[in-house]
C-alpha cells in the first residue's frame, strides 16, 4: 500500500463566517451524493510546494462531509526525484535532453507505485503533477474515475518530455489545469477543465496573527521594526528569481535608506538546484546586513511566513514561471500589498492590479515597490481590496465546490472514456 498522510476531519461549519450559511449549504448539497465514497489524492511529498498545502486542507474537509478521503504519497529514491524535477522544469520550458535512462527511471518508480496502489480500492483518484502521472497506466483498468491535476505552467513545454507524457495523460477521465493558457496545444482529450487553486483562511499560515505577535516574531528573526521591510517568500529556485528580487531591492534602497529585505524559502536536503541557488544568494548579499535569508533549516515555519506576510510593507512575487503562486493570495488575504511579475497564474489573482501591482521587469518592480512605500494610504487601499478579492474567489471552500462538481460530472458521464495508451512510451 502507498503511505498515507495522517489528517483528521474538519467541519465545514468553521467557514460559515467567511462564506455564509448559504455557501455552506451549497457545498453540503454538492457533497451529499458522495457520502461514503472513497477518494484518494496522490502526490510526491508532504511539504515544500503549494499542492501540499492544498491537500492538507481539502482532504480533512472531504472527511468532515462524510467522504472517505485519503492523502497518499508515492515512494521513490532520490534518483527518481532528480528526474522528475528535471521533467517539471522541462514542462515549464527549460532546456532538457530526455534520455533513455530518465525514461526508465520514471517508468520504474511509477510502475512500483502503481502496483502498490492495486491493493486499495477507490471510487475517484486525483493524481497531482508530472511525478505521478504514469500511475494510472500501471494500476490498470478498473471502475475508478481518474483525474490528473497539473499545478505548473505548461504553456511552453519541452516537446520531448510532453510527447513522452501524453500517452499517460490520455488514460485519465479528466485533466485539470489552472488556466486555459496552460493546456498544451498538442494535448487531445475529451475532458479538460480549468480550476484555480485556493488558500485555506483557517490554516496556521492564514488564520491571522496580532500585530504584537508579528513584531515579536520579526524581531526574533533580526528585523528592525523601525525600518521599512519588503519580503519574498518562495522556494529558492531560478523560476522564483530571488536574484532579481535582490536587484529590485537595491534599486529601491537607493531611494529608501534603511530598507530591509527578507527572503524566505524552504530547503530540501536532496534538491541540488535549491542548494545551488541558496549559495548564489548568500554570495550575492555578502556584506549587506539588511538582507535576511530565512529557511526551515533555522526553524522558520508557517507562523513566521504569516508574520512576514502580515507585517511587511510590501511583498514581492517575482516569478518568471508560476503555476499559480499561492503566496500571492496568502499575502492579499492579510491585507498586504503585492508587487508581482505578470506571469502564469498570478494575473488571475491580481487582475486590474487589485491587491497591488503587476509588473514586467525588475525596474518596474522597483518603481512600484517605491510607490507603495511612499504612498501608505494607497498601499493600504490596495491591500484591503486584495483581501476582498481573495475572499470572493480564492478560498479553499470554492476549490472544494469545484472539485465536487467535477466528481459529479464524472459520476454521471456516459459513453466511452478516454483511450488508453497501447504501449509504454519509449
């Protein structure tokens, strides 16, 4: 059997103040036909990515509605995750040469996990991202409805990797992308839907901290409360452009003496790319005591991230490629203005510059940060507008309702399912 992540049920009633009694009633009505149904969400890890945060919130909500939902993890060695990290980057447009060894590694571990999954029965299985996409093939045909959920920007994928993946995707009953622009042109499937991620307003990262607690946490992390602060909280990888954030900070610092920058990221021991970027950041900031690099290696966690998102004067999200960028909605929910690159799913959250400003380059990023630091009333107005946008469109309850509607459409579907791959690619 695949490993399970231990989560308990969560009552939807806890969200009544946020979505109203009618909103709660509508979700309960959507869930009623699935009481007792078995649903599995499958991904590759329990931390370090937005999908983990989504599953940690949505699986308990399923359980609270009387649905037997599980969160399952694949089992693999570092060589597999090295290959799938390269696949992920390639599907986002990075150069990559797909080798036979990489194909075999990917297939071997998906085959093993598909065999482990054969010991369990589910009505619906939702598989997340490229790492696990071939599990459907190796599990074999059954009465289960299968969904593949892509959380990354696949608008300009590496053609070789996409071609390798397409036969596996064809076997799914539905494919889910964050936005239409992410659906590869070469993909042919009878059921492709778009569904934006969402934040959980009641999670430890988003439930809200008092100003006094935030200031205590920031002081503990070396931040001077009397000086302005800008922050980016993202993985340390090239797609998040932390070096570009440092460049923007320096441009603003020339106009705002004493400006502080916090770069917050999680580190995985087996992710060489993250460690390489971390080393470049440390070398780049040497001698500047107003740049603070904070990671899980020194105990930085959700509460720290929440405090920085709440108390920073401006939060930056300077992603070059971005599937969605949950940190944008997390920050907007806290009423803090955001300056973010106009990339991937970020404009869905900040359409019309609600919540801050969308920018296209480092110089514009610096100008907008400087504007918000210099116009505090406008910064506050944009921050509050951002919080309302998130309340209306990007809360976990909306995502739960979207998923339940997709399950209902699959449960009532008639006719032939998507064709199966006739042979293992490669």
